[in-house]
C-alpha cells in the first residue's frame, strides 16, 4: 500500500462519524413525533437515500484507494479517482439532505443539483479507475 493510499484511506475513515451522525439523526427524527419527519414522505425518501449513498460510496472510496495503486494511469488521473470518489459521496449525500431541509418541503430545492454533480464526478472517477485497472500492471 502506498503512502498516498494510506493517507487518503485514513482521511476517509475519519469521515465515518458523519455517516454515523446521519443515522442517529434519522433515528431521532423517526422517534420524535414533533419533528415532522413522518409527515413528509418525500423528505423521508431523500434523507434515507442520502444516508445510504454516503455509506455505500464511502466504502467504494476506500476500495478505490487500494485499486489506484495497481492502475497504469498518469498521476493527475489517479488523483481524480482518489479525490473524486469520496467527493462524490459528500456531494450526493449533501444534495439529498440539504435539498429537503424544510419539514414542509413539497419539492426539493435547487441544492438537488449537487446530486447530479456528484453523480457525474463518480461516473468519471469509476470509469477512469476501471480503464486504469484494465491497463494495470502485469
């Protein structure tokens, strides 16, 4: 494992408490009848999606750090992957959570475009990683 992989993996692991806090927030919102959480199905779906995407993409971020070490790619593309995958977790989750902040929101706010931005970054990052792995070191 390279020192860059170790550094990035350490930074990503340090972000895990934010995902744990998201789970805690969802649990307390479910239990607090005055939170308004159960009154808005769209908000429930957005919050669940934000929490789930954060967890799954962070795991993918950790795996991608290890995979980058065996790719045959120029360093700038390696950094696209190393930063792009974890950044997409942040952008996508933030888009889901922050676009439905108001308990009475009937539609997502324009912050929902963070989801689209994060998705584009994620696609570019994982396709680049896949190509780099296919060209990988023998």
